[in-house]
C-alpha cells in the first residue's frame, strides 16, 4: 500500500468517496555535504598561552576527535556542527517545547499562535476535494503545475465511484479543477484520469507565475535558416527516456569524495565556453553537416547503452568460488511518471 500523505474525500456534486494521496515521485538521495568545524592542528598550539591552557586545549580537541570517531580522524579533526534554538541576547539554549509560531507585524514585535488556534482555521478543502469545474487539459499552462500525486481509493467502497468519475472524464476529454489545503495553504488542484486511477496536480496561484517579458519580434525570419534548424531537430528527435540521463555533478562529487578519502587530488575538468555566433547561417549549416545520420545515431545509442551496462556490472557481480554459475541480478527499471498536461 503506497504511503498516504493526505487523507480525505473526493466529491462530485452529491457523490463523495474516501481517498488518499500519495506522491508520484520519490526523492533521490543526493550526496549531502554538512557544515563541519575543522579544528586547528593538534600539534600546533596557539602562541602566547600558558602551558596549562595549551594542554587543556589540546585535550579538548583530542576529545572532540575521539568522540567523532573515524570520520573525524579522516577529516583532520572536522566535527559536524549542530544548530539549536537559543536566546539571541544571552546565547542560552531554549527548550523546544517553548517554541511556537509567530508573525512579525513590526520590527521585533510578534503575535504568537498556538497549534489549536491554527487548527481552528481549517476550511472545507482541508478534508474534501470538491470537483468544482471541468476544463480541457491543454488549456492549463504547464508553468502552473507544481506537485503531483496519485489518487487512491481509501477502502473498497470508493473504488467504483473513482472508476465512474474517471471514465466520465476520459469520455468527455476534460480534467477537473478543485481546491486542496496542504501545509496551511489552500491550493488549486487539477485532477485527471490515469489508467484505472487518477492523478492530482497542485497548481500555482496566479500571483506566483510571472508574465514572460520576451519583447516583440521584429522582422521576418529567414525561411532557409528555419528549415535547417528543423532538419537538425528532426535528426535529434526520439522518445523520452529519463533513465539515460544521469546526474553528472553528483557523479563528479562522488569521485571527489573518494579521491579525498584516499588522499588523492583531482584535476579540474576543462569546461568549454561556446564562442558567440557571428554568422548564424554558416553555424546552422556546419551544425547540420556534423549531425550523424539515423543509422549512425542508432549505433551510437546502442554503444552508449552497452557502456552504461558495462559500467554498472562490476558493482552487481560477486566473485564465487567453484564451478557454480553466477547469476547476474539486473536492477529493475524504475517506474516512469509522465506528467501529462491533460487529456
């Protein structure tokens, strides 16, 4: 059963059914860099201090390193720092139970709220998603899309109602608009049928979306330039496959971490800076000339796919003694969540 991030009801006129929402995406766990306190070398006490003070400082720094374990030794006395609520005037630490929500209406002047007072502000959309209006899906600009969720029936009684509403939306080719309160904000939502279920997208408010400032187009475009650019685009046309895109920055960061743990240095990778295009027509023609043909592109893609597979194999294969056959476990292809703009 997927993890529920919200529970409530979906309502169409007098028909309502219990549902719960589950995020369509999972956060990949990136490499996290923490803020650490890198102490001075234990072998270099500060000048001008008495022997007793220097000895005390060395003992304190050694205790910090011993308390931090091997990680601290590896990082030359680096210790992760922590942030605790404290009185900015005295520096005294504050009990977290005494921390409440507050609004600064003037400099240094606050009104505070208890959890009960904030709970009393709940509106109907805190527990009910009312499908108020139906519109063509393509009429919603993608810049308004925010977060996405799957809509699941919360119990067997809701299955039939969800299927009926979804089938009716598919037949009419429309998506639903409603409201949902999440994290003390009431948001517009779009609900669309998705297979035998539904998907929900929170939408940004009108005041959150900036109007484009592209300016006015002046003069007519060269038809030949447009034709060449279209030919380049056709050469690069394919299907969307998110699995072929890797986070190259995270990979480089992992290499840097492993090198520093081994005491090695990594030379910065040279980054090319594109030169400004002076003759657009000539640049387009050169670009088209260097584009590989369709058979060459297929061969290159096959080669890249093989390289990706070969790169992952060493981490998946385990050496076994004897003549037993080694089974290779292939990593399951992650489910692809395609954010649709509507039916």
